[in-house]
C-alpha cells in the first residue's frame, strides 16, 4: 500500500497562455500525492485530463439548453466554424439576418415558420440555436447543393428560400 504525503507542488511544465493558468491552478490544488509517483506526472496528468474535458465541452455547443440565452455572436461564430468559406458564410449570415435577425425564438406572422432559418418543421422550433444552424445547413446542402450564396440569391429573388 502506498503512503500519502502532502506538500505544495511547483510548476513542472512551461505551458503558455490559458493552458498555463489551468496548469498553475491544477498544480496548486494538488496537496497530496502518492509517495512513489513523481509530482510532475500527477500535475501533467490532471492538466491533460482537464484540458481534454474543456476541449470536448467547448466543441459541443449543440448541447446547450434552449432556455439559456445565446448571443448572436456565438451563433455566428458557430456557423462560421461550419462554413469555412468566408463568402459562403457572408451569404448565410445575410440569409439568416433577413429570415430571423438571428433570433432563435422568431416565428413568422402566420405562425408556421420557426427559428433562425424559418423552417416549417415543428421539431425545428424546439431546437437550440446551434442545432438550428446545423439543420439549416443540411437543408441548404440538399436544396442548393451546399451553397449558401445560391440560397441567398433565391431568397433575394423570391423572398423565401
């Protein structure tokens, strides 16, 4: 059986920026460790686990609850992460701005079209903003061969997409 020892752990690695802050925080929290295991290994392991968790949580915004207010900038950033081409993103931005002004709760005047992309599907109405973006992009993919600019041109011509 290993004995536990206590003590303050010093920085064992030299990460930069945010990673350095997390590493410092983690190493400062480690007050007890196994006597046989090096302090640096414990600190690195805990830091890597936390960083991996933050990466996973930070890249899955679709799990956010609809009740939580989501900023327009966050939604645009998410959309841009899905649409790498800047011109295509600008077309998508214009399309969503015209349809809903980036309001997740938007409903058209006859009450039949919902959310960011103003879709008819009632399931779409209950999605959070991130999933609405994903659904809208899938719709554009199937109807306009993946081109937000074609969808926006159609909207300009007809007033709908």
